[in-house]
C-alpha cells in the first residue's frame, strides 16, 4: 500500500516535470519568435522611413515640375498655371508668417 502511494506520487511528479519541461520549451520558442517578430518590425519601420522619404522627394520633384510648367504653360494651361503659382505664393507667405512669429 505504501509502495502504491509512493509509485503514484512518483508518477505524478514525473508527469509534472515532463509538463514543466514542455512549457519551458514552449516559452523559449515563443521568446525566440517574439524576438524575430520585433526584428522584422524594426526592418519594416526602416523600410517605411525610406519609402516615406522617397515619397517626400518625389512630391517635391512633382511640385518643382509643376511650377516649372507654370512658367512655360501654353494659353490652354494658363488657369492651371495660375492656380499652381497662387499655391506656391500662398505657401511662401505662410513660411514668411512663421518666420515672423
């Protein structure tokens, strides 16, 4: 009877140790996966920053081309040219106003 109790407790302890090892292994695996995900997020953030910078550069180039086009606009494009020039002048005025603050 005492041997049965000891064997039962021993089996339960072995099962508990086995479950603990499985959970420990799972936790290590999840930590590794989390670190990989964090690294990937960092890479995506870097790519996002590069792409945002590229978008800004392209928008600036587009604005410059539109402005240059305003000066060489044909009579058909004069309304669009005026709008672009007015937008540039407004932007310059806003910059001057910020500098005066």
